[in-house]
C-alpha cells in the first residue's frame, strides 16, 4: 500500500468542510474541491446521478439548481444520504433526498426561480462511489424566465466566480456534444479564470445525440481546443429514460456498449464513460489536494495558533465543577473591575479610533460641554439692565441716590448665581449616562454567563444611581456656599476700590464718519465705547488714537440715508450747542446695516447716551419709562453695577468650573471604582447561589463545543497531512498542450500525443522503460484524456488505471506497438 493516507485525503477535506460549515465560517481556507460548471441542460445533474447510481437531483425545465450543492461521495458498505442542515437523519429513499433539496432551496430562495450562493451540503454513502467532493453549480443562462430577476445571467455568473476563481478549485467544464464546442459557456468561463488550463477538466455529454455521420473524436482526442487535462466523454440517460425510471446500472452498461461499438470511439473506449470519469476525478482531486497540501498546512497551522489561546481554557473543562465556577466568578469580577478602570483612566487594550468613550467622553463633558452650558446662559441684556435699574430705584426709595448701592449689586449677583444650578445638575446627569453606558460595555465580556452579567450590571448601575443623588446634593451645596457670602475683596474682582470699571469697554468696532467732501469726506475708523468716552483709532491695534470724545451732554439722533450712500447712519450731538468734533456741531456715524445701527444705539444707551426725543414704544409695547430712565446718573449706576456683576459672575463661573469635575470624580467615579474592587463580589454572592449565577448561556456552550471540534479537526487534519506528506508521491500536472505539430502533420494519430503527460519531457525514451513506474503508480494526476490512443483495446489489468494516470500502455503488447506509434516521435 505505497500510498498510505491518499485514500484519506478526500474524506479529510470533507471533514474540514463540514467542521467549518457547521461553525458558520470557512476559516478563510479555500479547500480543494471540484466545481461543476456548464450551461443549462448540459447534463451536469445526470453526470452526478450516474456517479451515485441513483436519481436524487431535482429535474425540470429552465433553472433547476438554484443553490450550490456540495456533494460529498463516500465509499461505504451501506447506501444512504445525509444533509448537514438536518444532522443525524439518514435518507435511504433517494426520492426524499430530491424533495429535501427542493424544500431547502425554496426555503432560502422562494419558489420564484431566484438563486442563492449559500450551499446545501449533501453527503452520499454508497458502495458504488469513489471518494469525491463536487460542487454542482446553477447552469449558466442568458434569458430570465418567469419571475426571475432580469440580471439572472450576471447573478449566476457571479456565483460561479465565487467558487471557480479560487486556485484550490478544479473546474469540471461540462459541454453537450450536440452544440459547437467553440460556443461552450463552460469552457469560456473556465478559460477566464484558468487561462493556463491547469485546473480545467473537460466533459463531453450527449455523444449519442449527435447528428448521424458526425462525431466528437477530435474533441475527445484533445485535437480541437486542447486542454492540459484533456476531455472525457459520457453518455447520459435521455429524458425518456429518466421519466421511465430506467435503471442507472443499465444505463451505464448501455454507455459502455456505446463506446465499445462506436467506430469513432472504440479505440479510446477505456478512457471514456462515467466509471472512468469518476475514477479520474477521484485521482485528480486526490492529487490536487496533495499538491495544495503545503499551502493548506500553513493555513491550518495559523488557524490552530489563533484558536490555541481561546481553547486553552476549554481543554480541561468540566461544566459542573464548583471550583471552576468559583475561579471563573473571581476572574470575571476582577476583569470587570480592571476593564472599568482602564476605560476611565484611558489605558485600555482596545483603543477605539472612531468614537470617544469612557474617560475621554467624561473629560469632554467636564471641559467642553459643561463650560459651554455656562456660557450659553448669556444674560438678556435688556432684562438685566431693567432688573438693575429697578433694584437701584427700590433701594433708594423716595431719595435720589448719589452713590451706587451695594445691595443692588448683591441682589443681582445672587439671582445670577442661582441660575448656575441647572447646568451643574445637567453635567452630573451627563456623567451618569456615560458611566451607565460604560458599565454595559464592560459587562460584555461576561456574556458567557448571562445571569452574572445581568446581576453585575444591575448592582453597579444601582450604586452609580445612588451616588448620583449624593453628588447632586453636594453640587447644590457648592452653589449655596457661593450664595452665602459675596466676596467683593476677591483679587480678581474689579470692585469699587478699582476705578477701572469706569473704563470698561462697552463696545468695539468699525464705523464710518461722514464728513463733507470739502473737509476730507467719509472715512472708516476703529471705535471704542466706554462708560465715560467714545474714542476712535486708525485701526484695530488701537495704537494711533485719532480723538477721544467725553460722553457728557451727548445725545443721539437719526439721520436720513444719503442719496449716494448705501450705509445706514445716526448722529451724535451736544445738547449745549457746543462743537462735538473740530468745528462740527454733530458727527454722523454710519454702519453697513440697520441692525448694526440699532446695536450701536443700544450700546450708547448702556453708556448713558440717549436718543434726542422721547423714545416711541418698542416692539413689546413697553414705553421707555418702564425700561430705561432718562436720568444719566441712574444709567451710569446701572452700567457700573452691570460691569461689577459681570466681573463677579466670571469669578464664580471659574470657581464652579474647577470644583464640578473634582466633586463628580470624588463622589461618583472614584467611589464607583472602589465599590467594584471591594464590595461587588459580596453583593454578587448575596444576589443568588453561585450555581445559577455561573450558568453558561446555550450560545457559549455551543461555541465551546464548536471551538473544540474545530480545534481537534485542525489538529487531526495536520496529523493526517503530516503522514501523507512523508509517505506519498505525486506527479505534476501535464505540461502545456503543444499544438504546433498540427500544422505540419495532418495525420490523426499524433494528435493525441502532446497531451500525454508522463513525467519525462515530451521527447519519449524507448518504450521498454515504460512499465517501470506503471503498476505502482495508478494515482498519477495526468488523466487519460491526454494519453496516447495507441492500443485499440489494452488487455492489461491496469488498462483503466494506466489510461487515467497518463502512464503509457505500450508495453502490454510490445508486438503491436510499432504500427501504432505516431510518426515523427523520436525513439
């Protein structure tokens, strides 16, 4: 048995195929296999049925095979079939096999002739078959039928390409003899993916249906469109035979008789027919697997390495071992604590490159979101000034106040500080939401134990919610502390001791001064408005001051838009009829839009510069007397307090911005970390008994079984591959077909010569040396389709084998060799 292990190769690949299919992944391995391609009604299904010796494939017109069928033929004493999708059920009646294929096809594709690339795995055990794995693919079509999508041709083509483009796939190109070989869909698509012809095997069907007087001898002798692996002819049952339930054994006998009796084929009869095709495919697939073993081995080893770590914990697994459960519980809780801390601190193993999460998101809440919420609380200017004005008036009562009252400042500041409560509480809520998301994410690793995951999530989330209310109490306490004492001696507060508040800028911006053309015309300047003066400069750098105008006794008035000007303007004048600027009684200022004009007027209003006449009612129907006093002194006091409030609220904001993250970190986040490390385990033990807590999910148990099955399948495969590699010998694929001789020597015998693929180079040594490797090497991959058709009917015991193996048959009858040897071949 010189080739121990070769018989195991195909079952080994079947085993891998099943292991990977059942786990729902191919492990990224392209397993060696044979794909059957051809046009519709080319006879693909009949060839496969003849292999099995049973009718088991769906029949009918149009597209019948609508999903790939992975057919694993296994030589066995008993005869039955099994599907991977219904494990354990043995089909003895092959009519039921057909019904199951149809039902399983319809389940995925519906009954409207649609197709699906998801394969059906069928395994047939029979004494009549040789070990072989084939994939029956849908027949190529050109026109959509019935409810088929219009692009059915391209859908089928794409599906075929998924299989046949892989280097590990042999292509069985089936072409009917009663069509022109040059138009063969199967050969055309095979040529696309395998231009060198290394993987293509030709099958010619329907030889008995050719017109009388025509035959396919040239094709079968590899003269027309030569293939490196040659062609094999078969004769299938006719539709009438199939419908009449003609026995396949009888059909095979009729096929044999057809080849032996046909004048064009009898000299190659031993290399034709279904039994020879099956044997050749078995040998070719076996050799093909043998050739792809090195690549397959390295892929298997890399898969094994990647599984090694995961399988480590399962190797000595005993589901009911209490010590294992305790150990697993401790490890899981510890891992959860570590993951939670890593997510907060930012030293996680898996760095998310698409989204912020965990600590980074909390940091963003602290330093971007929360300050933004504080800034968003911009004061309504009108409302604030109105409140300050009322506060000052109410504090003065019947007296007219000469000084700005402190109490008004304090009342307004406290009202503004109270408004900080909302953004502070919102900040706590945002952090809580992120922590809950983080807990959910960190418990994903506990998914193997659903009850443990659920309890851990519940306990930690409940704790965070408890800390939430304590943190909010502390935050409100911070606000109350700020309210309890208004520190006007704070170093950053502008205060009364510092007269700078009078020079605080109310508004900056560009304005145009309109002066008559005689005096220089209009010019743009950079204006700065404070509570005391209006200054303008050459540019924004404020280095070159052009003029400073005190605001005493100034008022505003509207001016009409100039005839030539597109700008909107207003004028400033002195109520005591004095010149305002140089010899001008008033200066006209202009802006690009009316909105800018209104905005500047409001700023002047803040500085105590009012419109000339009584103001009309504004859009809210409030008269000026309700909102703005016409008393310049009161307005100055309002402006002063407004600036002081601004200054003090800035200090409070700064303090709150600093304290909020600290408070939340201490009371909530660090506290949660301590709880997980020190108390979570105790809470889990009190939540329920350890057995139910550490109960595995069904998915986890199934995953473990599949993982172990995959692991052992890979190990076993590597062992078998190791044995085979050291004890088997294989012969390479036949050399490329050299058809240059066809032009020089028209005589038919040499035609088959080039496809002969013995190991030596084409210049053949003397025939006597032929037998040496012959009988010991029936598994040569080069098929008989390329072997010389010299002996008319060899009688040796190895005739079929030698033919299929590409070993010369010459030595069996040395006396008959000379007349049959092709001329021109060197001896």
